């Protein structure tokens, strides 16, 4: 008998959508015979793109932005059950074994289970490749995606603690990637007044209208991803692309062994802390505003972080190829909730300084 799972992807913020999708696909991957149904309301321009990257969904149900909500009677699998829309009135949905929602999920839970890998559907690869090439990307050279959070995003209020008021350190990192390392860069984000230098191999998708899909896909083909802590950073772990999150004040946002966390410098009790020292001193926060004085990363720090990622991804010499995930030899076929909320302190350590397995 299949183990039927129904996941309601309710968030609207991009990062929350990606992470709940990653959690959903990873939970389904715990079972030998998972039958996964995903339901979402199409109320953001990126939501359908993200949901469609869940590889193991057996069916995806999409509701229009203003349509009536899902009735709880959908999950009445007994005789004489109330009528529900025909698309929901199937045994696969009405007799589910597990219903997942955002309220059951916390970000640190991703460190407590094996992570599946999300992926753009195969039938989108050729057209997406062609679209990036038409914008000027060379398929024979590796790509890094770069993002930093700027003010003025339509769907979120301004957040001074996470916004990058001075983009120059990130632009310096872009120059280093293109001019010194021989790579190409795709800049992600929303349209803003910031203008990038004209460099061969630099594509600014932030100023390409309706580029939500191409931004997602650009991460998928990247050698590595440099990002400040905001929604798009979650594409990296979701797609198993090595990701360095910079200007960081939380121990979360990335979850895989090839990822890297570069913190801001935190001034507390007359001392300066950074990286693992800041984490050990319990100066990192999970949510909200850090009460201490925090200093954003410099260009030198971001360039050093880029060099770490460049060195640790030497096996990727062109656009990233993603092999088919290996089927686990043995799945646990169970899920114990609530999962623990864990962190991975080793991600504060530069990749070149970590013990080799």
C-alpha cells in the first residue's frame, strides 16, 4: 500500500516556499512507496516554478490566487463523506496518511533528516539553456550566481538588518569571479537602482522583467552561489548547489556539507566576534534583529569567500551537471514529529580548513 502524503505549500515569501518544498520532498523520500500530493495557491509569480521542481510529487494541485480555500472535508475518507471538488475526490487524496503544513515545519529541521534534491523538470532544460545563452552566457564556461538583498522588493517590507545598503563588496566579488577566476556571473534579485559594470560574462537578471524562472534555473547550473541571507539563498541547498551565505547573523539558511556561512563581525562586550567564535559565544540569532553592533562583510571578506568556494568546487568546470539522485539503499519508512531543530557549526569553518573525510 502506498504511504499517502498531502503537503499544503502555504507560504508566500520566496525562501519559505522553497524550504517547505524541500522539506516536503525530503519527507516523501523517507518512504519506499510514497504517494505525494502537493497543493498550493498560485499567489506569487515564483510559486509554481518552485513547486514544479519537486521531483517526487505524484500530483500537483494548483488553486487560483482568489479561489475558495481547500475544505477540511477533503480528508474525510469515511463513508457518506461530504462532497468536495472532483479534483480532490479521489482515494489518493481523501485517504491520506500524513498532512504537512507550514505550521509543522521549522527551518532547523532540515538538519535533522536526509535532504532530497529538487530540480527543474527535464522538459524545461533545453529552452532554459537557450534563454541563458541568448542573454550571453557561454555554455563552455562555469557560472556563479550572486545575490544580495536590496530595499524596495514588492512583496516584503524593508528589513534593515538583512538589507545590503552598500552593494560594492558584492560587485567587487563579481569582478573577481569574472576578471581573475575566469568565470561567468548571473546576478539575481528584483529591479533596483544599482547598475553593474559592463563585463563580458556578467548577466544581470535583476533587470530582466519576469525572470523568476531563469533566476531559479541559473542557480541550478551554477558552480556555486554567493548570496546574502534572503529568500533566493534557499535555491542553493534545494538544488544541491554549493552555497556561501554572506553577511550572516543566523546559524541557518544553508544545510549541506559543501555550504559555507560567512558572518558579519559582531561587537559584544568590547570584543569582536565572527564565524565560529560568534556562534560559540551565542551571538547568532534565529529570528528578529541582533541587539549587538554588526558590521557588514567587506569586499576582501567576500572575495576570500569566493576563493573558498572556487577551490572546493574544482570538479565543476562548466555549467553544473546534476546526476540522477541515487535511490537510498534503505529508507526508514517512518517520520517522528516534531523533528529536532539542529544547526551545523562546521559550516562556519572555511571549506579549505575542514577535516577531510
